[in-house]
C-alpha cells in the first residue's frame, strides 16, 4: 500500500477484557526491519501515532521514501502467567483507488527504486510491481498472491527442516 497510520497497541486479558500492561515488552508488538536488515521492536508512545511507508509510496517517489517491512509478534506464552492475552491495535490503511497507476517519477529507474528497499523478509517488490504504470489493484493482487505463496513455502521449508 501507500501509508499505514498506527496507534499505540493495547493488551487485554482475553478472559476478563481488562486492559493490562504488555506482559512481554521485549518481544510482543510491532517489529520493523531496519535499513541494515536487522529487526527492531517499535514502541509507539501513548500520545503519538506512527506512520509506516508502503511500497507504492516507494514506487511513486522514485525510491525517495523507502518502504518499511514489518510484522506483529504476539506475547510469548511463558511470559503471560497462564493468561490468554490479546493485542489490540487500530491501523488506518491509506491507499488509493484500484485503478490508480503506479508511475515512476521522471528520471527515476525501476532498478534504482527496487534497490532502495531490499529485504529477504518479504517477497521481492520486483516480483509484484511488474511494470511502470501497473494499477494499484493489479499490484495488490500480485502482492496477495506472492505473500500467500511465499508464506506457504516458508512454512513448508520450516516443516521439512524440523523432521
């Protein structure tokens, strides 16, 4: 997508509905891939909002703004004192109409845009953004397909390694 606005997360005891402190503050929550490829946990202050740059923004800015791969991790069971803990968040996805075309700015190159956000933790952008002028809807379709195939392959690889 283009941008995602994120509010701070809230942790809830799933049985009682009571709001609780994060029982796993070093592990649970929002994680991003930094520019050097390492993972870092992001803690959004209570009175703030975080905005994540998406891959479509990377394309239409010619790589000036770079997408941030991210994921959310749940609480490690060993740290929840036997409780079922839910993480609640309220992301606001800021996107455009599906027919909007993802065009590079004048003077930008596909290679330069793709080189700006390399990460092995997500399916390659170049496999999903197939050409300049691709519609946002086509990009989303390719992304869903690639993420699904990529996740299945990663799960299969982990299963085979465990056996």
